C-alpha cells in the first residue's frame, strides 16, 4: 500500500499558473487606474520593474543605454499623467530624470514586478515576450532602479541598484533607562 503523502498530484492540463498571472496583472491595472485618477493615498508608493528590451517599451535612449534589459521606476513624489491604455495594454507615466521630463510607456506584458512597500504588497511576473521578438541577449538581466528624483548627472558604467533607505525617516534608537 502506497503512502498518500508520497503521491504527487497529476500535472494539470489546464494553464492555471498562466491564468493566475493574467489575473494578477489586472491588480496592477486597477492600482494604476485608481492612482491615475485619485493620486497616491497616504504613504503608498509603487515600484514597477519591467523589461526595457520588450517590444512596445518607450523610454528615452539614454535610459535604454543605461538599463538595456531591466529597470525599476519608483512612483512616489514626482510623477504625472499616470494612466493605463486599454487599447495598447500599457502603462504611461511622466517622470523626471536628471531634471528632464520624459514619458515612459510600459506594456503590461513587460512587467517583472509590482510592489507597494507601504503595505508590503509584492507581485512578481514572467515577462511575456512575443515569439518573434525574443530578447537578443540570453544572459541574466541586471536589476536596476531608476528613482525619478535621481540627482546624479553622470551615466553609470554598469546598472546600479539605488537604495532608498537613505531617504527614509528613521526614529532614533531608544536610550536604555
């Protein structure tokens, strides 16, 4: 007699994982639509990570050169015209990089992650690349975060992760009594 715990369920013939990911992308759509109309409430802010080499991504050439595969934008203080386009299934947002305003267009299928750190909400995705437009480089993508208020004018030699910890308020440690 076999132990029931050792038996694994059969592999599904239905694409449940794909359906779940599609549904979770709609959470991003609803969050973007809400914030585009109402603004960010309280301490909420978004980190949106996407493939820059995905077809349909529109970013300035200097950002594409700096982040050839992957980029994270932070929507917190300085952004404008946040919207979701149903026809193109993409997020559009205005951000300032080194004092220069730019509009970024990010297709929903290019998303890798969406987070609202204020409430600890994180969603991870597999970018859905069209079959005929697979990325040229098959190497592991470098992770980089571009903060809209980034003060550095110099282009980076390699993508860097920008830590936001330096900008967070910290409470001083309590003195022992």
